[in-house]
C-alpha cells in the first residue's frame, strides 16, 4: 500500500486540537464558541458492517479536504463532511482480509485518532482493521498448534550497527532434538522493519495454519532487517541519490550470507543443504530475494519474489552470468504481482515484473509467474506467502 508521507507534528496537533475542542469552557462566550465549532462525538471507527461495507469517520479540525488511503483502492477516497462537522466515507463491500489505511488531511497523512491498532513502519505508519469471513482465514489465529517467534539482536560488522532479526520455529520444534528443518528467509518491503512479516503479514500464523492442515512442510522462517544501509530508509531527499539503493541491496546480501545464515545454522536445528533453503520477499524484499538468490544459486534452491521492485530494469546488466545452465540447480523460481500494481517507479511494477519474466523465459530459465487481483498491498502479499510456502521443500 502506498501511503502519503505522515507528519508526527501534524498528528500531534490534530489530537491536541480534538482534545481542546472537547474541554469544558470557562465562560458563556467559550461555551458558545464550543457549541458552534466543536464536532459531534465521533463514532467508533472504522465500523465493519455485516455486509462487509466499512464506514470511516474523522473529526472536523478546520480541514478543507479529507481523503482515505485504503488497501484495495488505487486512489484516495474522498470523505464528505456532515452537518455535525464529522467527515465520513463508506467503502466496500470488502473481501475478508486485514486492511491498512490512513487519512490524508489537506495533503498531510494522519493516523486515525480513534483506532489504537497501528502497524510498525519506519516511514509511513498506518492503522489496520479486519473484515472477517464466514470461515477462519489462513491469517486468523485458530485452534491449532502454534510455533514460537524469537527476536534476536546482534552487532553487524558489515553494516556497522546494531540490528535484529526474527526466527519462527514450527510447532514441535525441539532445540535438543535431532531433526533438521528446512529454512525460509523471508524479507520485508521498503519502510518496514524486521517485524513487518509477523506484526503486519502474520506470517507465523499463516505457517501455523498451513502446517496444521498439512499444506506446508514444517519449516523454520527467518525474517531479517532488510537494509544494508540504514540511510536508505532513514534519510531524506538527496539521500536517495544514485547508488544508495544498490549499495543497500548489496550490503544486505552480504549481511545475510556472512552474518545471519551462519547465526541461524549455529543456533537452530536447520539443514545445511541448499535444497532445504529458500528466500522470498515483498517489494524491496522481492528485489533482494532475486538479487541474493540468483547471484547465489549455490546457496538457495527456492526463490520467490512478490511485487518485486528496486532492481535495475536492464536485466542483462544486473544478471550477466545467469544462464539456463547456471539456473538449472533451482527447484523453484516463483514471481508474483498484483494485476493493478501501478506503484510509482520508472515502470509500473506489474509491467516490470512481466518484462522480467519474459526476459527469463527468453533465456529458457523456468519461472512460475502468478498475477493476482490487487495492487501494492498486504492482502496480495499474504496470499502470495500462502501459495509460495505450500510449494516449498516438496519433492520434485
């Protein structure tokens, strides 16, 4: 989901203004002013209705325009102001899923002050809500055995900082046992942190349910911080200059190969056979999965890219040594993208991914390409993970 850049200052001002508008007046004049300017009480928002339509409310803070940025929509939805001063809009009906959203007030992105459920993000935090289905969805917590998510910290010599990664161990994992597990390295997108796939994507819940239904092999899943250069996500303007993105991808790949994988192999019961090692990711993480995976086929047998963006569009220049022979050890190369993904790059991501697949096929490199309904958003990527994880570590 592409969100307008937020401002913590404006969010604080909005909440403060709302609180002031509801404070008791100390005089008759203040009471009259309050009566004229204060909005009516804002209903709980968002309201998910039985027909899966969802209504959003926002208080009037002297705004001229209020819009809603919502997963599933390629454009902002305008809110209308009622006579009571409250802005509102109804979207849907929506398919059962978890949706991210935020308000855009006079061009400034704001969190919903009425919704405490927020997603962690280094640049564009958002709120979320759930539209339930008639039956539990693969990302819903169900009455099945659950794995454990471990949070690890370490000092990176490659990146020169202190960083973290998460490890999911499946139900029944015994650190003192003899069983070795296959491992999936799962990478987040730009602006997310290392918790993105668990906090927002619910990857651990998805694997719990797939494993319980025997739709996926029990596996360990590792989710690292995906920036080789933190300035790539924390910087501004000129910090995105030529070469920074490429440097971040290259150094991240180095941290993965030289620091994270060795730690996982020494601390967890994982197989050291490349046939039991997969890498996949969304958006920036999809680009990193292609870069790290296709440049290190001796390390990864399974590669997945969900809505991948961020690689040079000159594929021959990016992968000069990739041939049908060098790619032959791959067990699966799986690329997916939403049909309506027009995320702003020099080329829309759906077009870029189609071109990438055409280039791979022109070299006779086997690739599975999946186009799904949706844009650049978490509902697409959760479903991508469900499909991809079900294919992993299966016999040829």
